[in-house]
């Protein structure tokens, strides 16, 4: 094969087994290398660096996800001073046992925009060198075994648009999260982030989706959340959040989903929630909310589901609920 002309290798979904032949990864002009959804085993050969780093100064995509690869060979992210050219690297769904993630991952800074390591048992601390990937736009670390804190260097990546992490971790969400100024989707559900939500979460004004369910959160919802006027989905259910729901939440008028159920929220439901005319799903069940159901709920023109079960609400159900044309489900058992 002509190593200059041979630029695309697509062998995904072929039930291929055995080790990845080193001959297939020695083409420095390769632009797309896809062996995903097979049963390759053994290590990811260090020769892959011929694709990851400068060959023809063209971008490259490497997909090795959903195989049985067990480790990364030493030196795989070392390009001998050549700038990286890989824009997308996926190793997701492999039983990778090389721990921790090599700090040399930072050598891919010149080009890498998407990194997917989800569904692998990679563990140890997330390397601070992830913060060197200044062009990174998407990072997927779901269903991994990483522990420790989210590095402040990672949370300072102003180009990052999607961050998905589900890992044991063990530290509170740091205030440095406010540095993710381009983030659109912040999905941390299922991670262990014991502690309060930082007020700096309100700086993520580009965010459209924030998921923080089952993350061991405690303390109060910060009133700064009201600044997230483009946010469409906010989930912080199944935590230990307390205090009252701040009235500023009503300023999040782009929200279609608000999930705060299974916490320890108290006080009255803010009347300002009635301003959220785009809201479709409102889930406040299994808290300690009191007072009456706000009459302002009559303005929730898009609402389909209201779940306020198992609180300490009292008084009559407002007649105006019968005028909510889109309401499909109203769940309110276990109140007064």
C-alpha cells in the first residue's frame, strides 16, 4: 500500500478479534482510522502515534471504541516534538487498565477537539494535563472509575462545550466550574460531588443543559442560577439539597425541565415559578416544601407534568389547574 495515498481505513462492526496489527497504524497520512465495534484485544499499540501526530498536517479521526482493549502502551501520546493532528479520539467501551490516564495526554493539545474515554475502568486522579487541551470541545468520561477532584485546569477550558463525567470522584464541585464559559451541556449525574453547588454555576450563561442528579449535593440552591436564561434542562434530583428554592429560579424562563425531586428543600414554592411559560416538566416531589400551591401556576401554559407529591403542602388545589390545556399528569399525594 502507498503510505501517502492510503488515508482511510473503516473496519467497524466486523467481529474482528486478536491484537490490532501494528502494520495498520503506521500510516502517517491516515485521516480516518476506525476499528470500533469489534473484539480486538490486547494493548493499543504505541505505533498509533504515527496517526495521532504530524504526518501530512491533515486532521485525523481515530475510533477504537467498543472493543476489548486492556491497556495503552507507553509512549502512545509522545510525538517526538511533532504537533498533534488528531481531532477526535475515542477509546470508549474498552476494559482499559492503564491507570492513571497518562499525563502525556496533554501532548494532543494542538488539535484534539473530542475525547471519549467513557465506559472504561480508568481510575486514579484525572490528570491536570487535561487542562492543556485548549482546543477541546467535547470530553466524555461517563462510567469511569476516576477519583479525586475535577481539576481546576480542566474547568478552565474556555472552548469546552460538552462535559460528561460519571465517576466516583469524591470532591465538591469547585468554584472553578465558572471558567467553562462556552459550556452547553454539563452532565455530571451519578458522580460523587459531596458539598454545595458553587455560586459560579451562574456564570455558565451559554449552558443549555445541566444534569447534577444523584451527585451527593448538599446546602442551598444558589440564587445565581437565575442568570442562566438560556438553560433548557436543569436536573438536581436525588441529592440532599436543603433551604428554600430561591425566587431567582423563576428567571430561568427558557427552562422546559426542572427536576428537584428527592431532596430536602423547604419553605414555600416560589410564586415566580409561574413566570416559566416554557416549562413542560416540573418535578418537586419528595421534599419538605410547605404552604399552598401557588395560584401563579395557572400561567404555566406549556406544562404537561407537575409532580409535588410527598411534601407538606396544604390548602385546596387551585381551580385554575383545570384550565391548563397541556397538563397531562398532576401528582400530589402525600400532602395536606
